C-alpha cells in the first residue's frame, strides 16, 4: 500500500514513487529518508528526487528480487 510522502519514516528502507522527466514511477532500489532529503539505502548516495509516495521495501516485491540478484 502506498502512503503519502509526508508520512515517510527515516528508520527503515522504503520504496519511493518519484516524479521526474519521464513521469511518475517507482525507484528500483531501497531508499532512506535523511535530514538533507533522500539517499540510496544500498550505496549511501544522496538522491536528487521528488518523491510523491512511499511503501515498505518488503511490500513492493523488489526486496525479494534484490535478494535474488544482489542488485
């Protein structure tokens, strides 16, 4: 279930739905909320994104895919 971005937690990996040049889509890697915005939870890289919604990473089905492929 997707939630409004204003309710996103900072204490766990989540999946983000973002709005960019290509329209709205979900990112394919886990993210974390940080004081300065958002980061890729796997690489630690800061992200320049405009998320609109979030959901738990495990709910998305991407967590299982990441565990299988290592990506």
